C-alpha cells in the first residue's frame, strides 16, 4: 500500500469522526398533551370544589377545583376517578368516558356530571269518606259507600328530572264485631289508585303497573277470601310510577267499596281496589289501618327514614240499610 493511499484513508476516517462529533443530535422526544376537567350540576355548568384523581400514562394528578387544565401530560391512556362530589350531590356520570387517550399535542376533556341528592318521601294526609276528608278516629258508613285514604309524596333532586318510583300501600282490616262470613272481593280497578300534583296543574304522573295482593300473595280480579273475625287480613297494592322531581303529589287510594251479598263482580263501585261484602244486613265493626312505602328504582335515596308513612287506625262501623 502506498503512503499516499494510506494518507487519503486516514483523512477520510478523521473526517467521518469529526462529522459524527459535531453534527447535532436528533433523538426522538416524548410527546405531550392537555387534559381539561370540568363539571355540571343539574346540567348547568359548575365551578367549585371537586376532588378527583387523573391516573394513567404519567404520574397521578390530584386535582381540585373545577374547571382545571392540566398541561404537558404524557400521551396515552388516562382515567378520571376518586371523585368527591360537592356537598349535597352525587356523581351521575363522566362524559364522554371515564377513560380516554391523550394524543400528541392534543387535548381531552373529562366532564363530571353531578345531580342533587335524591330523596323520596311520603306522609299520610288522612282518611276520606267517599273522597271527603274525615277528621275523627271512627267512621260510620252504609252500603254503597266507599272508604279511601290520601298520602302526600315527593322526590327531591334536580328540578324537572324524571324518576321511577316503586310504591307499596297496605290496608290492615280486622273484623271486631258482627256476623261471620264477611268476604273481600278483588276488584282492582285502575282508577282506584290515582295521583295528582299539589297544587294542580303540574306534570302528569304516569302509572306503569298496579298489582294487588292479599296477605302477601298477588291476586287477580274476581278472587275472594272470607275474613276470620279477630284475625287481621293484610290487603296491599304495589305500583310503579314515573314522576318528576321537586313536585308534590297527592295519592288517593279507594280501598274498600261496601255492599251486601250477593256480590257480582265488578259490583256497584267502579273505582275501588277491593269490595267488602256483608253476608246479611246487620251492624259490623272493623279496625282498619293504612300505610305506604316508596322506593327509588336504580337510584340511591339520600334519606330512607322518610320512605314510610302510617295513618292513624280507624274504627269502621257499617250500619244496616
């Protein structure tokens, strides 16, 4: 090998080394993005104290309050959790999703949707005689009369929001005087159980279903049982309603129509749940007590203590015609 060729080779090697040393480095850099956390309460924009945690592609981020913008976060999958709602509310949803992916130089948004705590409640208004309020603890009735009771109920929460409610109403009846052989016939007329807004003119409630029972066993129209004097019998009706929150409703239940045997269904009272059929004309006495319960369907009740109501017992005296 000639000295000239060797010198040329050495010069090339030195040039390459110098080129590598002095050229700028173009190593790939990590991409970042932005996460926005915002909130609504009863569909309105909410600003205030809300604790939450963002976890995923980078180090966890503990946030508070909302709205907030978290910049320069690592790209990749992120989740929003450990949400502590504002006082008096609950977390209904996180939209568009509780887990999302941050793109390079992009932005994602977690929207925390809160609703006011829901509270279903019910209270006894009182007994009524053929729709008229009754103030005393003894009611004297005759054949062709009917006995009903009224309750006040509500569901607190976001105004105007729809809610589904399970309701059960009971009537305990005990014959304390009079000839044996008194019968209870199942009429189950849909118009026997109604609900109106208080004051009138509010949103119309929707009754989804109505199911009567006797002593806990569902019964059909036309079925009947014979009362045993001195032994209470429990009549009930279960209903499902669709109501609107922040509205007061008055529920009326026409429990008993009163008639003399023979009884031919549906009888002479078109809007009752049950017919009290007396075997012979004679004085009869019954002790009756009404109660009711409400329960939210698929939602948490903030105050279950007001989900039950019991009306004062009533002495029901039936006089012969």
